[in-house]
C-alpha cells in the first residue's frame, strides 16, 4: 500500500509524539507499505515556522533530507498534474497544503495518514482520521475505571456512616435516583429503612415516611 503522510503525522513520527496513535504507527512501520512524503509538507513546515506558528520544528527543517533517508521514506515532488488537480478540486476547503496533499494522493493512488477528517471528504483513502473519537474512547475507558473506584469508596464510607447517623442517603452511581433513609422509631431505639422514590426527600427521623 502507498501511504502519503500528512504533515503533522510526519512530524509526530520523527519526534515520537504520543499523539500519533498506534494504528498510524503500525501502518507507517509496516514493511509492505511505501511511505511517501510530499514536498508540500516541507513547504508547510517552513511556512508555519517562519510565521511563528510552529517554532519546535526548527531542527527538523535543517535535517529534513537526512531524516527522509534515515526513515527510508520516498519524497514526492509537486508536479504540474498535482497542481492542476489541486486547483480544480470542487471542495470548499481552502487550505492550500491540504488541497495539494489530497491532489497528490488522488493522482498517485495513495491513502493519507492523517488525523484530519477533511481528507475523506475529498474522496481520499485515509488511515487514522479521527483522533478526537479515539481520544474520547480512551478517556471514557479511564473515566469508567475511575468512576468505579470512586463509587466503591463512597459506598464503603456511607455504610460505615450509616451506623452512626439517623439520616444518610444511600448514594448510587449517576443514573440511579432512588434513595434510602433511616428513621428512628420513637421510643423503641430501633431504626427502620424505607425506600423513597426519585425526587422525594426523606421527612427525617421520627416522621412518617
């Protein structure tokens, strides 16, 4: 498979940035894939560095050619055909670098390794393409683990507190809206527990539920 690296994917590969997901890393590292790097990426890196938008790429600019050889990536020059296709793409996206990369991928039968979903709307095959979704899924898994631990601790504390308090809500994870309340039965020293429906507050000790 022929893969054309989007500029940020190229920089993140060379800097071993954790924002490049495993799916993209595996595709770039696969021996069977031919990895293309557009001259437009050098243009984009140099332009954004000059404008102060990407100061951390200064070292990459100086050793760009050497990094290409070391990585065994194939340079892809911008041709007249690429320019014609890029200028003629009927698409509202105006970024000249993205339009050129899309044109090169379409002209050279390559897929783009990118986290930018705009390339799919050009009709280009894309590897990766949705970092926000992957990040959301990873964050949701971490949140679920944290939430489980949180509610385990809370339940443990509440069970201990219920021995000493007349009125303690039985806490449950979000989505459960039933509460349990304890009330002391007057003159008996006993406590009874009764379930209250969603949105109803317990009337408190000594009051009929």
